[in-house]
């Protein structure tokens, strides 16, 4: 699970970098659109990872194995 967390953290770092680039006044429309698309893909990946973990926690809770969470 540590690998997933690291990947998620890396994705968040990349999203922050994309936001910084998009905020630059000299960015072209084409470049901003490309960064936007990349950011949306990363965001979907992050959401998918978080959803997967949430579903695993629900299953564990239903089985009584993770009542302390």
C-alpha cells in the first residue's frame, strides 16, 4: 500500500506543478490546454485510487476486521 500512497502523493505534486504552470501569464492557449488535459487525467487517476481504497475499507469494516478505523 505504501507504493500506492507514494504514487498518489507524486500525482498530487504533479498536479500542483501543472497549476503553477497554468498560472503563468505567458503560457499559450495550446500549452494551457495540454496541461489541462494532463491534469484531468491525473485527477481521474487520483480519484480512482482513492475510490479503490475507500471500497476496500468498507469491505474490511463489513467483515469486522477494521472496526478500529
